[in-house]
């Protein structure tokens, strides 16, 4: 029952209540009808006793059995009133219960003595009751008794007995005749109860339907017509509209905050770019001014031309780092690409390269963009070699596992401070003095495009970056178009740092 919808439970409850009410009312009326039948028989017997007592007293006084029998028998055969055929009338002559006359002489003969203790006790009570009509009921009979007196002298008793089965027969007849009216009343009452229950539950059904829409529909455009009244269900509808309005305001505020955060991020990025470019530009302007001065003096300006060249390279590198091209070359990754990165890193870092340990060997070609993987691996290894302290080491592992490319780069340098872990992938946030803060940001963007996962684990013993890239991702730009909201999973596991 608890899993049944209230659309069915409430109408069904009203129908059941109607059914129970009608049945209980019918049973109560039926038993009332039975009680009325018994009372009618008692009233009838009392009237009959009052009518027969004077004449039967005279018949008993004069020992006129025939007169008594004629009175007790009533109308002749075929003329008896309905409901009186099974009635038994007897005249008893003494307290012991000797039969003087009866309406059924075949079963109750004149002169016989009643052996039933029920009748004996009733006659004994009657002798003490005087001019009263006593009523008693046994399992099978309803009996009325009245004393017969002559000149205030007790002579005998009149017994009127009704079989109880005749009452139940009459009760059953009334019950059968009343069944159809009850059914005719119950049918429209049940339909009315079902309709009324459905009408009552309709506002709750509409409210539940609107609540289900909240999971999928756009709150800003969601329109729900719910009942709003002064009762409890109407108050629910009012609170739902208030909640919906609150959600709309919250959504609008979140969008506003997101827009502001985007603008702030763009502002920070623009400020960082301006800072990174202004520095070499300022130096280049100074170099140009000095170059003119030396040229006017006839001195050699070539060192300043080298300074200008390094400044332009610095600007080029900064701009190249910001322009993560949407169409990276999609050549498959080979072991030779890993070897090239190893050669470049070792040639740039000198003696530190002796403490870099490479593990793993790729077999054949992997359907992963080689250029993107080379750049990611170069950034991670360069950062690790920069962060390693004297006597420390760097471990690089590249392997294929469970349909993915695994890149793990770790070093024994100092751990990343806890307050910086949440910002390490932001642009221009550098962990090393003098760094541009673009390497990890570029790495994050590439991993995002390739639908990969990056995990950072930093503790007192070791700091490591683990990247998992799915093999067979296809073109990274195409993957980004298929899922613009692709979310790179970043996991931070902090140690004791």
C-alpha cells in the first residue's frame, strides 16, 4: 500500500470508507429491524393475553376445555394470520405445569405435565407476579406468560410461545429486500468518493509533476501552474513558487558570478601577458636608444642587437605559450618522440640530467597526438629538474596501461605548499622564482583537450605529477568540440608538506 500512488490511495480510501459506512449502517439497521420484530411479537402477545385472559379464566373455572381450545386455536385452518402459524398457546392449570388446553393438541395433550424446567420456573415466577405479563427468552423460544385469576384467586396461566427461527426468517427476508437499495446507494456513492478523492489529490499531483521537472527543465523558463489557496495544499503551492523564484535568483546570481570570474580571469591573464611582454619591450627600447647613441659615436652596437634578438625571442616564447593551437598535429606517438624529449632535456640541464632516471618503453605507435605529448612531457620534466635540490633525483616513467598512456614525473624536491596547490594550474602562477607560470597551465589545457586526467601528489619525500591519457582520442580539437564542458579530473593528495 505504501508504494501505491496517492492518486489511487486517497480515492480508494474514500471509496472504502463509503463501503464500510454503508455496510456498518446496513448491519445496524438490520439488527434494529430484528429487534423491532421481537418487540412487535412481544406487544402482539401482550395484547392477545389481555384479550384472552377474562374468557380463559371463565373456561378454566367451569372446566370448559373446548371453549379454551377454541379460543387458543383461533381462526380455522387456512384462515390464520401471517406469522401466527408457528405460535403456541397453552393454558396450565397449576404451578406444576399441567396442560388444560393448547393450540397444538397433537404435541401438547390435555392433562400432560410439562417436564421442561424453563416453563416450570416461568410458571412459578408467574404465581408470585400477580396480574402481570412476564417475558422470557430461551435459546429457541420467546415466551410470554400471564396468570389466570377468578375472584383474585390464582387458577392457572396462559403461555404464548414464539419460535425464534421465525424472527430470523423475517430478518433474513428484510435483509434480502434491503440489499438492492444498499447496492444502488453504494454505487453512486463510490463513484462520487472516487471523483472527490481525485479532485482533492489533483493539486498535489500537479505539484509533484512540477517538482520532477526541476531535475531536467531550465529553471529560468520553467512554468508550473499549481494550486494556491488558503488551505495546507494551497500553502504548499505558494511555498513552491517562492522556492522556484529563489532558485531563479540563485541561478542568475551564479551566472553573474561566473561572468565576473571569467572577466577577472581574463583581466589577470591580460595583466600577466602585459607584464611578461612589457619587461622585454622596455629592455629593447633601452637597447635601441643605446644602439643609436653608440652608432652616433662610431662604436660597435652589435651586443645590443643580440639583446634585441633575445627580447624578441622572449616575446615570441610568451605568445607561443599563450596560443595553444586548436589544431595540433595528429601524428601517432612513438618511442622516438620520448627519446627526443630526453635528448633535449639533457642538453639543456647539464649536470642535473645525470640524476634523471627514465623508465618504460613504448612498442609500436600509439593513437595519441605526438606533439601534445612531447610538450606535456617537456614541461613536467623541466619543472621537476628545476625543483630538485642538490643530491636529489627525478624519475620519469612513460608506459601503456589498460588502454591509456601513463606519464609519471616525480622529484625529491620540497613539497608544494598547501596554499598553492589549488592554483598551480592557473596561468602566471609559478612555483619557482623567475618562472613564467605558463608551463603547468599549458599542460593542464592540453590534458583537458585530450580528455585525460592529471593527479598531483606532494609530500615531504616526493612530489609527483601523474597524467593518464586515453589512447584513441583522435584529434584534440574535435574532441573539444564534441564536449565543450569536458572536465579534467584533478586530484590532490597532500602529504606532510
